[in-house]
């Protein structure tokens, strides 16, 4: 009976197989994208660890600082909560480090693929680790304030560069 039906309506099975293939392809595509998003979020959080943002409240003009991770967790359409007036009117004005990630714009434009951006992110992270180790050692020695200051400036620059790299990553990932 089934065979007869299939013979009477040629193409039905082909159509069913075709629909199944499309459903599988869509499912695989969605799985891939949700997974790569999670990976990206984890890497972004890692890159922003220790980065401090400077913020200003549009309502009372209060200036304050907040860890980048907290800012990204809390920020909504109206900004984040101002600790002085309590209104959700505070926005990021820059990194407390004074290094603006925008200064790396030309360099970032040269990173043309996800692979290049990924390599750059790994390199900058190893540099950040190296400078952080040097800072710890210098702090422990406790007698070289100018070297410490220099290392902290270098670290701030590297972190801003890292922020720029992850912004570029996002740009490329979104096409
Ligand atoms: Zn305020």
C-alpha cells in the first residue's frame, strides 16, 4: 500500500527527505551559533578582567569608576545606577587607565580574519600576564615606585589594546 502510494505520488519521499535535511541544517547552524556566542562571551569576560571603566552620571554629573565586567552586566537602555543620586543615568566615559581603545583603530583595521584577531588576543594576553608578573615582583620588592608606575602604564595600554582587539573580533564575527 505504501509502495503504491509512493509510486502514485512520485517525489513525496524526496520532499520529506529534503525537509528533514533542511531542519537538520538549521538545527546545526543554530547550535553552532549559540555555542560560538558562549565561547565569545567567556573570552570577552576574560579579556575585561581587571579593566576599570570611568563613568559619569547624566543626571547629577557624579563621576565614578566601576569594573568593566560589572558595567557590562548592569548596563541597560538607561545606563547603570549612579551611586550618588541612585538614578540609572550613568554611562561609561572611558577606561580609568586613560588609554582609549580607539587609539588602536588603524592597527585593528589590519586584522582581517577571526584567526588573526584570535592570535592577536592570545599575544596581548601573554603580554598582560608578563607585565602583571613584573608588577607583582616590583610590588614585593617595594623600593621602585617609578618602575611600578611605568609598568602600570604599560599594563593599562595593553588592556586597552586587548579591549580594542575584542571589539574588532565582535565586528568581524558579526560581518
Ligand atoms: Zn547621579
